[in-house]
C-alpha cells in the first residue's frame, strides 16, 4: 500500500472510531480490551495520535515521549480526540516524501512508516470502539487487513522483544483465503519469530490459521477469538499466540 492509501485508511478509521465512541458513551465497556471503558480508549488513542504527529510535524530524529493522557471526559474528550486525529491526518498529508524523523520498525521511509503504523493503530482501535456496540466490530478492507497482518508478523514480531517463543522449533502458517496471501512463521526458543510472506503453502506447518484477511487481522491482534478463523493442526500454537503476542 502507498502512504496516501494508509492516510486515507487512517482518516476513515479515526472518524468511525469517534462515531462508535459517541454512540456507545464514555462509560461503555470495551469487550476487546476488558480493562478499558470508552474513555480509556479515547485517552489512549488521542495520546498516540498526538505523539505520532509530533514526529511527523516537528521532525524529531530520536525517541520523544508522549505528552501523557488528557484528564478529559465526555464531550470534551471526544472533541479532543477528533482534533488530534485531524491534526495527524493533516500532518501526514502535508509531510514531504523526504521526511526525516524517528521510527521504530523497518519501512521504505519515515513517512511510509508513520502512515502505515497509524492506519493500523487506528483501525484496531476502531474495532475496539465498535466492540462496545451491539453490532460489534465491522469488517476491515481486505487489502488493508493483509497489510496489517504483514506489519504485525514481519514488523512487530520480528523484533527481539517479541515474546512468542516455543521450546522447540515450530511453524505457524497464516493464510488469507480472499487475498491469497500466505505467511510462514518459524518459531524457536531464543530467536524472535522469522516470517516469510508468499503465495504458496509448500512448507509444512504445525498449525495453520486461515480465513478472510479481515478476520485473521482482528484474530491475530486478539480482537476476535481464534474460532473466528479456521484452525488446522496443533491448537497449542494458537493458544501460545493469544497468550504471548500482545504488543508492549
């Protein structure tokens, strides 16, 4: 996906998040994040948006802490969230392709990194907000979902800080039935997961998770239960993922 496509996805997801939050109300529980109410979700997400905006708009070339969560609630908090989201979208759209700033995952450029990361940050939290409604989380565009699976597996969980390990070498396959994308994740006791992306399933796997990209995306981010997709093989790897894959 191009940065412009990620920015469009960020804008769409952020607006939908705000609409769902307004409908649910600040006291509503967030089933996908059981420790949170809607106010907690809004405080977290607007803090991340404003933190990301600082890198893009101010060009910080080293890590820069966020400004802390706002002590706001109700309509004021929702307005603050909407403002921060709009500022982030505007900053990304105004940023040059030659933008130089700090990033924390491999990407073609800092602009590509922040556009992608915030598109998925916001899409996942849009699902959280929608989980507070009777209708539950809505679908995610298949292309965006496949891109997000790739960021999760080949970005976040390629880092040394990934906690997804197995006592002996094991292989997890993730297969999107609608886009044709396949990821083969090799797990071990000491190394971070090693993921290859392709379109074949020739390599044997101990466990395979398959289904539409949007369901895999939400399941791998632990926003849908594992039984929302098709599991083939050893279900212990699926349990291991759910218990250890949270991004910290």
